[in-house]
């Protein structure tokens, strides 16, 4: 399922029932801009023919970082780094490992997971960098974050009874937003189009939010507002808890 972890329990239940998880809106096709960003593929195609379930980032040749709430319940999963995926495409199989402390906590959900590829791993793609301790905490209001992902690239209002339709294409997109606030566990960024910002929506969960135009991942996409027009909320990777999990798989900066 394209599930999403959200802060308000009523919203979380509604989104889970809709079967969707946080995609890039207000941006454009990434092309070869971020080849280290890949898609976690569902075991079978969705009803619209798409395969992307969540997004993630290569952080070493053998480690792909994503979100634990994207867990498919499988020990072996598939990832693609194709900028536009059409099955069967180019895929890599790896072992799913989630943070055992994961839970729906606003203060610190431990919403991290990795896919570990067998040696020699993924070559020909340079991994992204992780932040140093406290690096994300230095971000100020208005600083930019660059969101990358494969999820719904546009949202339209449905006809009839209301609601919204989310449009997916299994294409890697990129958008730039601006920091609203930094909390001990979260980056909250504006993706308000009236401010010239873009950001995430259902389908981008686990994907990277780079600090400015660098290749340093400040946080991973976790949630946002229900219609993908206001706020992009990302789990910080520079905290002691995030680093404790990630340090089991990669050498930390």
C-alpha cells in the first residue's frame, strides 16, 4: 500500500484508507539531476499501472535509505533508479531492515528503514551524503530544501462528490521549498505555490530533502497536508536517534 505516517490521527486514518503515501508537486522532471534517488517498487502494479510505492536514496553502494512506514511486509524488495520507470526496467533486489523502534510518535517516530543490497551493490551512481551531527539544526527560516521523488506529480479536484485525485507516472521529479521551522526531529518546509515553493505529496515517503542545492540529505519525507499544497514535513537525519540507526549500515560523517 502507499501508506503515510501523519501527525493527526483522523488524517492518518483517512489517508491509509485512500491507499496513498507522501510525491513531488510544483516541480518538474529530474532527468539525470539526482541519479542516487530511486523508487521502492510494489510487489505488483497498482490499478493505474504504476509500480512506485515509496522513494529513497542510495547512501552507499550497498545501502538504500527510505522510510519504515513503507514496509511491504517482505524481507526482499526491489528498487529502481530509472528516472522514468517502465516494467521490467533496471532493478536491484535487497533485504529490508527497518528501525525496530519505529512508532507513530510526533516527538520521534524512528521512521527509517534501509534496503541492503548484496555486494558489490549499486555501481556507477555516486551515493548521497548524510548530514553531520546537528547540521540540520543550523537551517534558518527561508533556507531552501530540494525534494526529490517518484510519487504523485499533480493533484486535481475530483468531480461529483468532491475530494482530490492524485496523478502518478513513475517518473522522478524535483522541487524546491523553503524552511518554515526546525524542531528536534522535523523539518517543516513550505511547498505553497503562491510563495513559489514546491514539495512532496503522496508517494514520496522516504525520499530525500537535500539541504539547498547540495547532495547532503537533511531529512526524509514523512508527511504533509492532505492536498499537498501547504507543508512538507521531513524526519531529520542529523539527530542522535537517526544516526544510531544509520550508523549500523554506513560510516557517518
